[in-house]
C-alpha cells in the first residue's frame, strides 16, 4: 500500500552508523532502450538495512507498472506487489512453453557448442534490455528464470527483496558474498553475474547455463 511505501522511505531517512540504513538508486535502468525510444525502462530503488536490501521499489512508467516488496525488513512481513496486488513466482517446471530472460551479454549460452554439450535450454529465450525488470519478470510470474551477466549492485538490490518475497531464489555466479554491503565499499564497475529463478527447486536446472558465463566474466563490462 501507499502507507507501506511511505513507512519504508521513513526507515531509510537516517543514514550510516548503527544499525545503518542507506539507499541504492538506478535513475534509468535500460538507458539504451530509453535513448532509442524503446518503451521498456525503469527507475529502481532499494533500501538496505545492515547491508542487506530489505525494500525494493521499481517503477516502469512505459508499462504503467510499479513493483515493491519487503524481505526480512524490520516490522514488515515478507511480501511482493505489482500495482498494489500481491504477486508470486510461477509454480511451473522448466519446459518449451516457459521463459528464460537473458541480457545481451549472456548470449554465449546460445552457442552451438554449449547446446551440444548441455542439450536444449530449459525454456524459451527472451531479452528485454533492463536488468531490474528482467529479474522482476520472475517475481511477477512472467518467466521462470532471469540471467544477467553484468548487473551492478543498483540493478540487483531493488529486485532482491521483491523476488525473494515472491518465492524466488537468487544465485550469484562467483558465489561471492555480495551482501551484506559494507561501509566505504566501492561498487563502481563491479558486475555480479546473477541468476534469479521462480523457486529453489528449479535453480539447479538453470545453473549449468549460468556457469557458462564464468570464462568471460573477467572481460565483461557494465551494461547500460
């Protein structure tokens, strides 16, 4: 509700110190789409508490969609919303009628060599051009999984509480401890290849495709 959102903003009023609350913001996620007039971009905001994203808010003006969600937030139940209505991830199993959303830099998974080694990709491919929205398609139940090779922390943090609260699972390629974020930590140009799925139970079916990105991880650059 509007009051939930205002309360979250209130929680983030005080910065630093202990317990330490701060915001991350991507003013336009999907800048290339925006610059070309393609109507799929968003404004992505997250509130972090003790270094973990506990509230996410993502507005998608071209689609008239607003996502928000709480996950392990003080005095708030875990919940995810789209335009004020509760959402949850899909309960389907991977298959030819389900979707996997990729970013442009994840297309290495489509090579003939990889297909020969691993077999068919577990779902149909979609590419949208906005990292946060890519992840939120999982929370909304549009897709079963979303994979991003070069997301920045301001792409991940807004989606993290919404996807988790909707019942999803989040895996980082390098298994690094992305959260908690630490005071004074430099986050510039530090992408974290990420897989978000509709449930822990199907994550293993997508992990081999995420692992393909490992060899090129060191050479990748942030996506805009």
